[in-house]
C-alpha cells in the first residue's frame, strides 16, 4: 500500500524555466501552488513527484491508499487534506487548498485488458470521471495522461490533437472513453497524450531489452510499428511547464502568456521502430560498457512476433500545438535515451 506524502515549498523561489529552448522567464511563488499527484508511485508519478520535490513545490501524493475508482474516497481525501492544512498553511503563507490534480494512474496492460475489460474500464474510465468530478468540485485544474492508442495507427503522417479517434482494443478504447468523461465533466483540464513511455523504477521496453541483451544470444524485435519513445522525465517537466505558465498567467495581470485548456500531444522528438529503438539501446549500453554478453538483435514483423492484440502500426503524435503553447524545444528521443542510460540510477534488471 502506498502512503500519502506531502512536500512543502519555502516560498522564496523565483527562477527561469530550465528546459531546452524555453525563453519564458517564469516567476512563481511556489509555496502558493499545491498539487495532488494521483498514481504517485508509478513510473511517471514517481518521476513527477521527484521533480516537484527538487523544485520545492508543495504536493500530496496518493496511490492505492486512495482508490481513484471510488469517488467518495477521492472526495473524502480532498476534503480532509484541505481541512487539516488550510489554517496552518494560511499562517505560513502557503497554499492550503489543492490547485492542481495530476492524474498519472492508469490500467496500462494492453494485452491483459482484452480479457479484463472491467478492470481497465474501472481505472481508465470510471477513475478518470471521478477525478474530473472532484477536481471540478474543489476548483482544481486537472492534467490527465492519455495515450497514442486512442488512434488506430492507419495514418501515414503524425496525428494531430484534432484527428478523429479510432482505438483498436480495450486499452485504447477505455483511454479514449476516459478522455471523453473528463471533457464532459469539466472545462479546466489538460489531456496529454504520450507514447512509448520509459523511465526509472518500473518495467518498460528499455529495461526489458537490456535484460534480454545481457542474457540471450539472439532476440527478435518488431520492425513494422513506428512511434516516438518518451522519457518519463521529459514528460514530467512538460507537465510542470504547463502548471508554471498557467500559474504565472493567473497571478500576473500583465501577462499575456496562457495555455488554452484542452488536448495536447507530448512525446520526445523524432520517430523510430521498436527494432531501431532496440538497436540504439544496445549501442548505448555497449558504449557505457554495461553489457557482458553479445546478443544479435534481429527484425521481425508483428505477425511473426505473434502479438495477441492488434497495435497501432503508426502512432507518431504531432507536437506543434504544445511546442507553440509552451515555447520549448522537445528533446530528441535518442538524446533522452542516452541521458536515461548514463544516469547513475540506471542499472540492468537481474
């Protein structure tokens, strides 16, 4: 079971955005921002929580201890948190109320979802509706993480936010339905679609490939699906950028900078196949002298691989909208992968 965690800012920070290409100087009194991170022990949630702690921004993190599938549990937590923190926070000049909810929780087991539709529905649809309802009722803004799987992958150019959704399986359908529930429930939301997410602390493609490459003589990787790998740390910073810009616009009457609510795409820049992604992983692992085994990485088709669930053949997301809104340059996926593998926290699973 997870724990509820709270971090407090010191109210003295005022600093520029540090993401590459950002030319917007963001002066924020961080102690006046309180963020509730739902799914704070997952890969993205944990990464975002670390980022908030690093920036001394107040946040409350919940996971299985507050069941997002249960509206009453969510509402009770929000009310209790604000009731217990409001008076003491007000005396210290800090935020006693929740201004933002960032929903990093989801049912992400694509193949298992086909036979466990009820669980996927509960986490991806019902929970999304509950969170949006609570956010609206307490006056908080919502950032919700969605997926490239809302599209069928039949396109030949990057998907725009305005393109019609057409999910292939239960996972994609429930994530799509979750988006719809949020849009029907509230107006102050950001839905961020991402793809091919990897990062620290949880199973993902990079860890899987690294482990196989260190133990197998030969592996086959699908070469007919294209997408954009995304480092969880990059997505976490994009989430924080949105919060910073919105908070600045809300507290500075002279500011013309704002981020319109709605649906956005965020992945790392560029596109590749799973096979070429794996080849780059192996190259970087060898460069860091992390492999003790010679493994052949061979391409194969989706049909040859024998996938149980149809997946989008092309799921590259267009990011022009979020680049213009945030005024940032998105890192190339190869550069982000290199940062991940050379980080001191990276190790090959045993």
